[in-house]
C-alpha cells in the first residue's frame, strides 16, 4: 500500500473513532448517571495532569545535555512548577504561561553561562 | 435556550434578555479561549510542519478537523513518518484520543436537557481546552462552551495551516515543546479545589512519572484509571 494511501486511511480511521468517542456519551447524556459523569470528569483531569507530567519528563533540549547528564527535564520541571504555582494562586493563563516560559529561558541561560 | 413569541412573531422583553445573555456567554467563552490559543500557536506550528512533511499533505491537513486533537494528530503523522504502517498509527491515535470519552461523559449532566442537535454540535468541537474552561462555568455554561469551542474549532486549522508554511524553523526552539503542557497544566491547576479532584490529579501525575517510558496512549489510559480510583477513594474519606 502506498504511503499516501496509508495517511488517508489512518486519518479517516482515527477521525471516525474520535468522533464516536465525542458523540456517544453526549448523545446518550439523558441516560448517563451523574456518578459516572463525575468520575469521567476526574478521569479527564487526571489525563491532563498526566499529559503535563509526561511533557516535562520527556522534554528534550540538546543545549542542556552535558555529558551523560540531561538537565532539560529538571529545568522544565522548575519552569512548569513556577507557572502552575501562579495558577494555583488564581493568576491568568497568559501570565502563568509567560512566567513559565521566562523561567525556562532564564534558568537555561544561567546554566549555559556556568 | 428556548424562547416564546407573541402572535406577531416578535420576541418578548424576557426573551430578548435571554438572547442577550446567551450572546454575552458566547463572547465570554470565545474571549477566554484567546490566551489559550495564543499559547497553542507554537504547538500548531509544530503540527503544521509535520503536515507539510507528510507523504499526503492534503489528508494530513484534513486531520486538523477529522482528528481534531493536536497530540493525536502529531502522534499519527510521526508513526507514519517512521514507516510503522497505518495500523500502528491508528492504534496510537485512538489511544491518545480515548480521553475524549471521559470529557464527553463528564459533560453529559449539564447537557441532558439540550436538543440533540446542540449536543451533537458540542461533541464535534470537543477537546481539552474548551472542556476544561467550560467545566468551571456555572452561568450560561452551554453558550460559554460554544463560544470557546467555536473559537478554537475555527482558529486551530488556521494556525496549523500557518505551520505548514513556516513551522519548520519556529518549532526548533526547545521551549516550544513545553507550551501545550504548560497551558493545560495551568487550566487544570486552577480547578484543584475539591479533595477527589486533587487526589485524581496527584495520583495521575505520579502514574505518568512512573510510566513516562511507555507510549502516550497506554500511559494516559493508566493515568485515567488511577485518577478515577483515587477520586473514588478520596470521596469515601471526605
């Protein structure tokens, strides 16, 4: 099978499955118990927490690799932690993200200068 | 929102107020989505670069709406680019997007009384950011959700298209890779106010750390399972 056809099939299949994931619970919303919906919400937030942690731990920055020591995840953890601590205090999304990015750039710059 | 009308077809004052409120919530949702979309720009450029490098850019671009999930979209194109075949790509994409079931089920109570057409429209545009934003909204949450979801549904393909043109050099900056996670993490953190939610998030974070080496789909499914279990246990002790 050609590479072009494989892309088309994959996009169609994942798209169809994604649409079903979205549609079925909402179409049957009147029959879904409140308890199940609440637990589904916890699952959704848990997934987003997992996405955040995975991104930090799998973060790669060649400039922060010295020998066998990879400082990129550590720097990413500090930077994301700064942003999340502001979010916990009620700051806006833009401020938190800007502080996180500034923190990453600042810490990276200091480490590279050492 | 349902309205009545006088025999002449003119809306009553009360109905006009309902319509104004609905428009207000729509605008509020769209406005709330703007900073999140700004944070999504680098990730969209990354996806656009992957679309441009695909062996079928047209189909890869259509995934912007068909799959409508940046992480799944990128994962599918990456797997295909590595030559692993469509079956593996489909498995990865489906696993990454499986979380959508949780989002849709979580929305269900607030949408029970909505017409079928509205529920279908809400479902088509469902993804992480509008779900998380609307979750915290009490007043006019459906209109608010539609405002936020529509803004992203229209804006995301535009950003990805921009990425097709210029994404290659921009996405090379390492800090760009942190933006989507930082954005979503910030939105989730702002909702950590109930013990079961905190328990779910913290336990999922630990699970993600322990399964960081596994594929995204499997790791995130484990996070969901552990998160729900922790939430249930935390609620017993509330």
